[in-house]
């Protein structure tokens, strides 16, 4: 019995410390998913995400998935603290397990209906009550932070919608920018680059944001980001052919230099098995090499050039070289874009979310990346 009591105290202490570390790394010093956070999302996924007979029911449950998992996380913290201190109270006294649980719950929730005896156990109940109040305070600050970041992401999508269209598409983005005489507006490109940097900061600190759906069901933050990157890549790939220099493409280059690492880091924070981001300058240095394999087909790129004849006038003899440059740029974020499209189950958008990877369920406890099938379907 003495050994069991000692083991209970040790296990209870470890559980409480794990909760404190999880809460601090989630709210105070966010570093992505902790084990407890990963468990919360994995369980919510297995409870809510199923293949129902009704597509509308599936979409509604998927929309609730991230908010429910996020709200469940603080409740899981409280439950773990209660169980941890129950083990500690049982291990340092002769109380029954039920009595230890009552003391722990009463202390954590500051109800006061079950009082411990002895100075040491009373002091321990004060510690638990302080932890409980601290978790409540973290919850009060945590949820508004998450929803403020989600609101900021939605504002960026709304500002982009008049140009990128619904659903967002890179060809529409460039054509509408040209029609509105905003294609060479450096402030517009700088605003896009700033938005991508803000997405990186929020979505790598709080990976749960990647699962949050948009207010409008026909919009997707993944498609919007992909449209900005693809539009910039189209301009940059054809820049030498159209102008003989790189004047006027500083904005698209800035967007790609910031956006490619941002999207890759967001994907890695969400658990996708992708390599660290490549620098734009390194991708550009590979332009002379054969084009890598990407999900965009050469025919699609050539069709985009035909549609954008008034924006990107590329001579027929230089199109292969432009395609080679585009493929190298796209290779820097192709897997991240397809993985996030599959992860968020985004509505189809040209070039971005219409060819998603098949992403498996979140891991329950282990830190291994999520299983992903990168095979492109014939319809993609």
C-alpha cells in the first residue's frame, strides 16, 4: 500500500505539471500543439468527423469541429488537474479515493464543501485553488485571442475577394487587378505580404486556427493564400519574357519571399509531413534546371497565359522557359498548399484547393506527422 501511495503522489504530480506546461505553452508562450491539445483535437475529430448520409450534416459538424475541440481543451485541463490532485490527496492521507476526489474538486472549483484536515493538506488545497483560478484566467484571455486572429484572417480574405473572386483564383486576381489599374500598386502588394506574415505568426503559434472554417462556406483562407502566391508566381515567372528586367515585380517577389515560408511553416505547425521551407532566392537559382513535378500541369499554365494575354504577354518561343520558372516557384509551396487544402476540407478553387491531398486523422498523443496521401486524382 505504501508503494501505491508513493506512486499515486508521483503520478498526480506529473499530471498536474503536464497541465501547467500545456497551458503555458498554449497561451503564454505558444509553441504549437502540446500533447494535451493534440489529444483534445484528435478525440473531437473522431467523435464529430464521420461520413454521414447527408452532406449538409457533414459540413455542419466539420464547422463545429475546431470550436468544440478548442473549448474542450480548458475543460480537459481542469479534469486532469482534478484527477492529479485526487491522486496526491489520496497518496498523502488515509482517505478513500472518493473522499480524495471530493477534496480535489472542491478545492479546484473553490466550492468549499469538502475541507481537508491538516496544515499540509490545507496548503495543498490552496495551491490547487490557485491553479484553478489561473486556468480560468488563461481561458478568458485565450479564447478572445483565438477569435481575434480568426477575425483578422477573415478581414484579409474580404479585402482580397473583390479582386480574387469567389472562389478565389489566381487568374481572376491578376485580371481584376489589371482592370482596376492596381497591378503595379506597391501598397496593395505590401498589404498582401503583411497579411501572409500575420497568418504565419498566428497560425504557427495557434495551429488550431488552421481548422477554423470561414464565415462564408464558399470561401477558404487556403484558397485565398494560394491565389495570392500563384498570381505572384505567374507574374514573376514571365517577368523576363515580358519586360527584359524585373522592374515592377518587387511586390510579387516580396509576397513570395514572405508567403512561401509562411505557408510551409503553417503546414508544419498543423502536423503535415513536409520539409522546411525553401528561400525564394534558392528556388530562383534553380530556374536553369529541368522543371520539378508539381500539381499544376503545363497545359494549365499555358491556358492561364492565354487568358492573361493583356497582363502577361509572353512570346510563344519563351513559354517553356516561363513554365520552368513557374514550376520551380510553385514547388516551394505546392505540398503545403495541397496538404492544408485537404486538412481544412476547403471548397474547390482553381489551382489551389481543387487538388487536395488526402489527409488522415490527427494523432492522439504521438508527435509524428499526420498521415498524408499526396496522390493527385484524375479529376484534380
